[in-house]
C-alpha cells in the first residue's frame, strides 16, 4: 500500500513539473507600445530635420532618413535576439561582460581600426559603417553591475570593499572614456553606477564619501580643456557670444521659442535650414519644439517618463518576487535611457551645458539607435520572465488550494524531525547560509529580515 502511494505522488509531481515547464510568458504590451511610438515618432522627425543637411552634403534629401531606418531595422533584429535570450545565460558570465567593456574601449586606439572625428577617437571602423563603442559598453556594464549587486547584495550594504569595487571599475572605464575624449558618456556612466548602487541597497552615507572625493576631479576635467570651459561659460549666457561659443545653444533656444504652443507645423522649421548645427542628432528636440510647439515637447517628455516609469515598475515587481538580477537589469536600463533623455532635453532647453548626447530612439545615429533597441529588448525579456514567474506562482497556488484527483493523500505517519543547524553555525556569522534569515537591501541602505 505504501509503495502504491509513493508512485501516485511521484506521478503527480512529475505531471505538475511538466505543466510548470510548459508555462510561457508574455512581453509587456505597454512597454512595447511606448517604445514603438517613440521610435515611429523618431522616424518622422529625422525625415523632417535632416533634409536640408543631406542636401547641403550633396547626398540627396532622404539620405539620413534611409540610414536611420536601416539602423532601426538592425536594432529591432538585435532586440528580437535579446528578447529570446534567457537571462540566466547572461548572468553566468559576468567577467566576460566586464572584459568586453574594457576591450571595446581600447579598440578605438588600435591603428587602422579606430576612427577619429574632430580629434575624438570614439568609433571603430566596421567597413560599411562606423560604430561608437561606448553605446555597447553602457549595456554590457549595467548587466555586469546587476550581476555584481546580486552576488554581493548583502555586502554592498554592510562593507566598504564591496561597495567601492564597482565604483573603482567605473572610474577605470571613465578614465578610458576621457582619453577618447568623451566627457558626456563618462558622466553618464558614473550617474548610472550611483543610481544602481542606491537601488541595489548601497549605504547612502558611505556612498557620499567617494562622490565627494570624485567631484573635484570631475570639475577639474570639465574646466581643464578650453573647449569644455567655453561650453560651460556659453551655457550661462549664450547671447554674449551668439556667433561664437553660444551659437548652437542660442539657435536652439530661438527654435523652441518660435514654436510657442502648437508649433509652426511639421516640416516648416527655419532653424534646421543650416542655422542649427546637428539639427537631426543632438538638437533634434529643438526642431520638435519649433515644429510641434509646447504640445509636441510635452508629448515627448510624457513618452519618456512613461517608458522609464514602466521599466522601474517592472524592476520593482521583479525584486518583490526575489528575481533580483532581472530587477536590477530593468533598473539599469531605466536609468540609462532616462538620464540620457534628461540630459539631451536639458541641453536643448538651455538647462545644462552642451553635451554630445542623442535623444534615445529619436535622434539620427546608428550606434545609439541600435543599442537603445537592444536595451528595450532586454527590458522586454525581463517583463517576459516576470510574467512567466507570476503564472508559475499562480499555478502552484492553484495546485495547493485545489488538489486534483491524483493528489497524494495525507499520510498518517508522523512528520519528519526538523533539521537543526550544525553546532558550528553562529547567528551573526557572515555568508548566505539558508540556516539563517537573509537581510534584503532596501532603498537607502536599510535592511529588513526576509
């Protein structure tokens, strides 16, 4: 009789496991719709803002539009590939991800492979196109940092060494970026690092020490180069040297001012006609303000706020279900896209000094468009695995609440004795032993017992 009971229990457990493995997930529809809307809007605005620039270069009116659509198609293919990649596979190789970051940043200095434009060595020559390596480094680095925060999430909140290690890695990467030079991407990398450490449970008071130590160095780097100093001084008053250092910002502000509430109409911008430099890349937001007015500007900001907010919500739900790696990846992508959009919009509005950062998914630019699409694919993969985990939990709860006809009958034998911790186990010992409650990090560095 006992043997028959064990067989029935085994068969039921086997069937239940099979059903759970067969459970699929769904990609977040809101996230996909918001990203697709931003990308489609970007195609329209690149077409509108790049015609004059392309004709001036003798390339035909739709040269930059065609390039943008091609890069967007490649980015969508990358996003689909990332969406079909299990996060567990990515999490297994953190050292390879970090090594790839250093390798990519050093490739720009290899003769024959690196490509220099206006004194900046930020690209590698792939033959058919140039690729800005820092765009890929951002994604690889935030995935590595998410993996690090999972492996050392207890120590990050409690020990100096665990918290300083990712900051040290970020400082080395920033040093390589400053050699290119790329001050804008360097500050973005430091900001993403600080944001992920906070969201990952880093102690706020401890984090203030390296921030205060690095701040004077960043200020020195910003003012030591004459062209960076001119950007900062022109930011305070672009009208003082309107035809010199303040030319770009003053024309951007004039474009936004002309738009007023509803804009001058799609395609009717005057500033994009060889007056506003980089109208289809770094300053495309100014063209949006001129042609679509305050309403268009508000809609763009609302779309990015919705995208970042949705990504943060998905990350929060993952952490709630103890899927920390997926949650931290979502946090990192949200910070990367949100901060880049914030800086780009702030520069166009005259709120921040001029930086060479594009508006994600909207500005023309091959490397940025492709890697942002890959980052969106990473977010969609996180949402897929979150939905699948929620379905599995719901199925398990249903099995427990409503046992089927094949469920094992309760046994009359006494319950097995409770396993006692080994004599050497100490309540305050460090480590991640299952014999003691785990302290989960929360915002601000305060812990709670799981």
